[in-house]
C-alpha cells in the first residue's frame, strides 16, 4: 500500500539522517553502515516505490531517485574521509548519473559536481578537480540567472 511505501521511505530518510550525524561526529564506519541500511530499505521496497512519482510526506525529497542521490553523495564524502578514493568516486558518479537529466534535481546535480571535484582533488588530479569546481560554479550561475535549460552539456565532461 501507499502507506507502507511511505513508511519505508521515512525509515530510509531517517537512516540517511543518522548516517550524516555519524559522519559529522567522525564515526565514519558506522556512518557507512547506516547509509547502506538506507539504500537497502529502498532496494527492498523498490517494487512499491517505483509506482510513486512524488513523496510529499518526506520534506525536500521529491522522489526516490533524489533520496538515493543524497545517500550516494553522503557515502562519497564518508569514503573521502576514510581515504577510499575509488569508492568515493564511484559513489559520487552514481549520484550524479541518477539526477543529471532531472530538472527537479538540479541542486543535487550541483552538489554532485562539487563532491566529484573533491574526489579528484584528493586523488591529486587538480586539473580535473578544478574543471569540476568550475562546472559547478557555471551551473550555479546558470541556475541563478534563471536559465534553467538542460544541464547535460555541463554533465558531458564528468
């Protein structure tokens, strides 16, 4: 039922928030475990969640893909803190790919570019990091100027 789906998404959102708190407290491994639980709840609920277009009961999350993106980007930051660059890059790219064609998810796309820039910076790939930061700035400026056109041209170089 719709109520059961909403309850599962609420659980996933709570796990996501708990993961962020663990991250802020410097508890990186517990943070990853809780964030993975959030993804697991979503994965196990996928059959009923796929039917819902909007989830007004969860503030700030328009759909399941946005929640998965938020979790993926959080995991990327945790992996960066642990020095696991390859996992951080994978999680950041996964997050960007989920939302890069969704106009409703432009803020998450911007966050993803910044996180991916952080990954490249930590890898020592400073030119690539600078490129991603510049893309994030250009994208933000484009948004600010109310030219909310397709952002796939910015994403083409990810």
